[in-house]
């Protein structure tokens, strides 16, 4: 396990739901963040950003075999953890 893995899977500091959403939205968001699929996508996007610096989320998605939307959803979480920047 590398040092970035521990940072990648620390509990997110940003909320997973909007401020006015019901508590159930926060619970569902927490489950989604910690699912294996999301972790795998976050790791894949992080590796893609490191390999292809400066690519857009659409370009990364095409290179990684992911949709542009899934790639764009993972970038803010990686930014919040200080692993990528705009």
C-alpha cells in the first residue's frame, strides 16, 4: 500500500449530500463513497491523472474506459483530499 492509498480512503471531509437534503441522503452518500466500485474508480482516475496530466474529464474517461460523467464525479473527491488539482 502506498502513502496515497491511505489518503485516498480517509473519510471525506466534504459532505456527500446537499445541506437541505434529508439524513437518508447523507447515509446513502456514505454507503456509495465507501463501496468498492467508487474506490476502484477513484484509484483509476487518480492513476489516469498522474499518467495523462492536463487531460479533461472527458479525455480521461475515454482513455480509462469510463464515462466522462463517472470521471468528473471522482475528481472533486480527489481534489478535496489534495491528490489532484485543476
